[in-house]
C-alpha cells in the first residue's frame, strides 16, 4: 500500500525554523517528483515548494523563496521541507504529494505565533 506520512509540524515563534518530513512507503521516492502544499483556515490549498521533475531544480512559491528549501534522503525514502525565518502567514496544514502517483499525505500543522 502506497502511503505518505508527514511530521515535524509544531508551534514556532516568528523568525524560527522547522523541518517537515514526509515518509513514503510502498514506493521508491527516488523515482518520483514531489511537492509540498499548504492550506490555511478558510483558504484554498496552495503550492509551496517541490521537485516535481527529476533532474530539474526545485520550484518555490514566491512567498517562500529564500526561506524554504526542499531536500531528499533517498536512504530513508523521505523528503523534507526546511522552513526558516517563519512568519505568521506560514501558519497552515502542510501536505506532501507524489505527483505521478497523485498520492497525498494526511498533513501536519504548522503554527507560527508569538
């Protein structure tokens, strides 16, 4: 069974950092592109960052460029979203997605507040 499980969400102060993880099972992450999305209360789910096309550089939403970074650990079948200089507007549930499999995780809550 193919599955994604996100973790690492937490309450963090503005200016702080968090690293989200997305663990894959039932497939090999190294063979697929992935994306991170987020959904804030009352808003549509939006693209944040990702590496949807193997061999090409990752993409980032303008709102997170220079602050967020995606990475892979192929030995662990895991992808990451490193989030630095967090802002209150980053508060949302964060989801990872395997593009070609149309597979979503259950999400992890990130709250940025003083």
